C-alpha cells in the first residue's frame, strides 16, 4: 500500500479500540489518512490513537456509543470541527452473543440488532450528511461477515444483522451515487480476535464438542485451506476500497480463505 494513498483523507472507524477495528484504523493511518478511533472503551481508543500519532500519523480518540443518536451526531460533528471533513466511515462496531433460537433472550437479540444495525444506520446517516454537503463525496464501508451470506447455528441475531448490512449498503450506493458517496461491505471469515477466541469455548459448550473441533469442524471447515483470515487481510481490503472510484459501489467482498465464493 502506498503510504500516501489516502493522504488528506479523514476516516472514522467505530469499534476501533481493539480487534479488526484497530487493525483497519492502523492500516488506514499507514496509508496516510487521519483516523478517528471511535469506541466506548476510551482508554483503548486513546491507546490506539496515541500509537498512530507516535508513528507519525494523525489520529483522534473519540468516545462513542453507536446506539445513541445523540452521541453519534455529536461525535461526527466533532470530527468535522477537528479535521474539517470526513471522507470515510468504517462501521465496524459489533459484538457476538450465541444462543439456540428457542433460548435466545429477547434483550440479547435487541442488543445485537442495536449495535450492528442501528449503529450502522446512525453513523451512516450522520456521516452521509457531511459527505453530501462537502461536494467531495465519500466512502461508507460496513464490516459484514461471511455470515452476511451464510447461516450458522446459534447465531440468529448476528446472521440477521449482518445480512441487513448488505441491503443498507445497496441503498446507500443508489442514493449516494449522485453525490459521489460509495458504499461497500467487507465480509471476513473467522479472524482470531478476542471476540472469536471467546466464541470457541462458548460454542464447544453449546455443541458438546471439544474446542479444537469447534475450530477445525465449525469455524474453518468451509475454508479451502483450514486457515483463519488475518487482520492484515481485512485491513488491506478496507484500504483498497477506500481508493475505489465507484466501480465497486454497492458490492460485498468475502475475505475468507475460500469460505463462500459468491
């Protein structure tokens, strides 16, 4: 990646204090973007922002609950005040809760949809306004999943929410086209983040199998090589899409070692 490829651009990444969000924020910064690290974990967001600044980049830590319209609007307005613009939104914030359908607590269902669905919508709505009025357009990238295309047991809320991001991205692509606002969905397979590591014993207990069997026969069974997707794989794809001129708008992209070849 050209270290100046995104020079002059401002990117906001939600859920960027750890995991995939942090990796993507660091990748965008390495490509020259000023990056806003938005997360409810302000200590983690500050750590990531400080590391980027320490490496010679530009970054701002921002406390944001993506399910709060007031916090989202205020946060994105602050980004524009601080940097003068917003050019890219990576709606990455997410959690995972697993239950069989008949045991899935409604409160957990609503929490999952609020973070993944409401969060994507609210950040899109707030960023879109600035991208449109600036006249420069922008990029809105949603962190989907192979589960945007596939189903897995125990993940009804997650699969429902990740499928919904495909529809949202397609609407944004159509509505945003006249304003040079483009949208995409990045769909990773399993990436060995703390979120995924937490799922291994949970699924082992739910399915009555060993943790090694969860990895081999549940998480990686459908890949062509039995390999986890890496953080670098995802970050590189995000940076690539951040430079697209619009030819790929509205599309989703699997980065999954061959799991789901749509």
